C-alpha cells in the first residue's frame, strides 16, 4: 500500500467520524425505568391540582345554587345536571358528583375526606369549579351545556332538512328538484342536488330572554316529539317544564319551514323579567352556478321594512346596515335560490352585514362560497306564560316568481310580503313590463312543456307583434329615407363646405317635406322598443326556469354558451367579457352589425369617425353581454333578425321608389302647410344663418382694418 492510498483511507475515516458525531442521535426505545419515570412526571403534573375547595370557592358555589337552584321540599335548593346533583340546605353544601365512574359525596369533598383517593378528590374539586363557572354564566341552563349532538331529519317532495340537537339547529338544506351547476371537483360527471348550506355554514340561534347572554347554540337539546312532518327539541326542567323549538313542514311540494318557540311551565321554573328574544342568523352563501362573477354580482342580503319597501345591501362590496325600525323579513339571496326568515311579529334593532369572501378572509373554502351574511335582531313582547311566544317561517327554495308571490297567502294571511323583490327585474317601469306582461306570457308558454329555446322564440314573436303597430309608421319613414339617400347625397355634393351648411340643411329639409319622410325614422323604432329591451335585460339573468335548460349547442340558457375558453386574464376586459366567447352573443353581434349597416344606408353622409363609431357599438355590446345569460343574447339575436326581416318586407311590399317619387312630384305642385315642428325648425335655421352672416361680416371687417394698418 503506497503512501497516498494510506493518506486517503485515513482522511475518509476522519470524515466518517466527524459525520457520525454531527448527526442527530436517534431516539431509542424507552426502557421500563424510563417509562415509569414519564408516568411519574404525569402524576406529578396532576398533583398540582388542588385537592380541596377554598372557602371562596365554596361560597361561590353556594351563591350560584341560591341564584339558580330549585326548591326541592325538605332538601333546600337543588341544582342538577349531567353527572351531578348539588343541594344547599341551611347553608350546608351537599349532593353527589360523578368522577371516573364513581359517585362521590360533595360534603366529603368539601371536608377534604382522606378516605377518598387523592386523584379523585382533585378531579372532583376541578369539576365542581367548572360546574360553578357554567352556572354563573348560563344559570339554570348550565345543565344543558354538556351532551352529545344527534341528527334528526325531515323531508317532503321539495326539500330534505337535517337538524342537530346541539342548539336545536337546522344544519343542512337540500332541494330535491334542482341540481347544482357548480362542483369543486370538475371530474365529477354526476350532478349533485342543490345544497343551500351544510357543515356548519348556516347558524341560526336564539338568545334566550333571561339575564345574561345565553344562546341556544351553546346548549344540548333532547328530542321531545317527532312525526313525519315535525320535530320538537327541548330543554327539560323539573316538574314537566320545558323550553323548546318545534320545526314543521308540509307534505308535498312546499319550501317553507315553520319555526315555533314552545314552552311549558317556564314562568315558574325561571321567573325572568326579560321580554325580548334575540335572533342570530349567519350563513356562508354557497356557489351553485359555474360562473362565479355573475352569480356573485346577483347575490345580496335583502330585507323589508314592516309595511314598507324592500331594500338590499351592496352586492359588489362589503356592506353593513343597522336598522332601528321594524323589519318584516330578512333574506340571504343567491342568484337563483334564497333563504328568507319571516317573522310572525316584526324584528326590532336589526344589524346586517355582507362580506365578499376571498382567499384572504376565508382561505381555500372561498372557492366554494360567495359571501358571508349575518343578521341579528330581537323580537319583543316575549311572555313566559305563553305556550307559543314567538314563531317564524323560513323559506328555503328557488327564486321563482309565482312561488314567491304565493307566499303572501301561504305564510302571511294575505299580507303583502313583496318577496318577489329579491328577483331583480329592473326599475319601476321595466319591472312593471316584466311582471305585467313578460312573466305571464312566459309562464303561459311554459305550461305547454316545450323546449325553452322555442318558448323564447315565441315570446320574441309575441313582443314584435305587439310592438308592430307602434313601429310600422317608423319603418315606412325609414324606407322612404333609403329612397331619398341618392337625393341627399346629391345635395351634399352640390353644396359642400361649412359655409353652405345652412343651405344644405334647408334643401334637405325641403326634400323630406316633399317626400313625407321623417329624418328621425331610424331612431324611433329603437326608442319605442327600449323599455322592452331593458325589461328583458333584467328578466333573463333572473329567470330560474332557464337554469339547466339546453337548446341547440347551449347546455344552460341561464349561463353563457361558451364555445371557446381560455385561462389567461385580458386586462380591462376580463371583468366584463370573461374568459370565453359565447356563440349566441357572437351571432347577436354579427346581426347587430348587419342591422347597423342597413340603418346607415338611410342616413345622409356623415363624418368617417361617426360611421366607425356606429359600427363599433355592436362590438362594445359584445364585450358587455358575452358573460350574460345565453337566453338574453338569443332573444336579442332573434329580435334583430325579425327587425331586419320587417325592414326588408316594408321596403319591398309597402314602400317603393316609384310611389315615393310620384308623391314628391304631387307635393311640389301644391302649396304645403308647414307643421309646427317644421316652422320652428326653419325659423331656427334662419336665425342660425343670420348669426353666421353677422359673424362672417365682423370677421371681414376686422381683416379690412388690419390691412389698412
């Protein structure tokens, strides 16, 4: 072995030794002695608990029993709960408490009886202090702060509901007739039923009308009564007294859950003077549709003042309201589904908040949920001797106009609840058109069980027929304008330049007068249709009947019919346009450009910039409408097609060039009385021309003076 090899082996050995020394030591299996030492350390930690109650702790327990105990004939005051029974008789604390499966005497624990094992004494002292703390906060309800949560179900044809005995709360609501269009797992091919909420995302509780802040969400209820359509969960007290919540539904297709507070003997069991029941409600609004942006924009918290208007919180940003006046109902509204709480008596002092959820304030779950909404209120005139002191109706269902309208008789005895206001149908005029004309016709056509693409077609034809008498004269005037287009072009060529503007206008107006044409003919058809167009703009995105309905290539008429999609973000456009191209919107845009071209043929020659602007307008509309419901773009597409057809039909069979020329010749032979409008227009032109002459004269005079100088 040479010298270099030997040096290499030594160096490797040194590296190995250093590596082993620096490496962390692995834990070795504990020996019985080590395990025993660890057990002893645990015991020592347990030994730090006190083994006897202090005088202050004993007085605290006695005071809590005095404040919340029940007289129990001969035994003084008694306070009972799960695993304990505390009594106070002539200032003597007694009773029993369960510890580790053993029932121990409270008197012995207080006395520090050494006959009881030291660990048991320590655990008993700790538990007595915990019980006293609970009684101090919850009073007589402290006995219900421990228990086991169990689930209870109710169902009818419309919905399946799940309740928990923890808080006697509704925890899950599923709608049987509707499928969700959104799924966090896009690989799932089978559609799931619409679940309005579950997994603790809906919390509704009551603040009990007792001294202190005792909420039903902190208490464990027991099932008192259960049928196919109702369940009563209650808190049982001595002597058959109880405080409970009854949930009831109707059989069949019904979306209303009736909530009633029921009580028996509570005036004797508690004797509280508080007369307000607190209502606390919060919900993380769950996504149901594929397009988050549009669904989020159409989800909001709504509420109705008692006997007055319906208002809503800002749907596009975080918002909060504090209403001191009476409120009849509060609703957490999604694009197509709502949860609406209606009080038998109005709510007082309502505080409401709506927070848009994102990854910063809700984490990864924000992909599944849209907004977090809360509402807290009180219901006054609570009486402890009333078997049914308060009741509510909770609507859990679709935003279907006839269904929401029927709630007036269903839950309010004919009172106008205005629940249909959660459906955004536009401003007053447009809403009147929708509710008075569009929705009744749409529902009538829907009763025939046709495809909704055909129904939209028939609805469009119906609207065009209704509007035709109003637009017929305008179409005729527009056709005459097209005949006069060559004459107007000739006038523009004969009198070019700004200096001939007045003459050009006069000649053009004289031509219109002879032909009986209206220069505003191209605008009037659109103006007459504007209320309908705006009404439909509000109707289609809110029409739940179109949800999930397919037509041709479109799988859902209430959502965009994307034929091309991408993942990149287009600056300044994606917020409106989205990340796709909708085919119906594209067809609408092409048709709109064609219609613009037809209208341009009837107009006199204008600036090139104005012409380009007219052609760019349909493109702007495409950017705006691309992310809207396919049914809306489909309607506008059909409406434009019919309008183009009407225009060509009138041009061909109603108005022809020979008749217009003949009328012009006849009108030129006889004096024509000027209309008031034409007289005013000519007078305005005369004044403008006179002003122009004066300006030109002043300008020439100023130039002449400048030359003389």
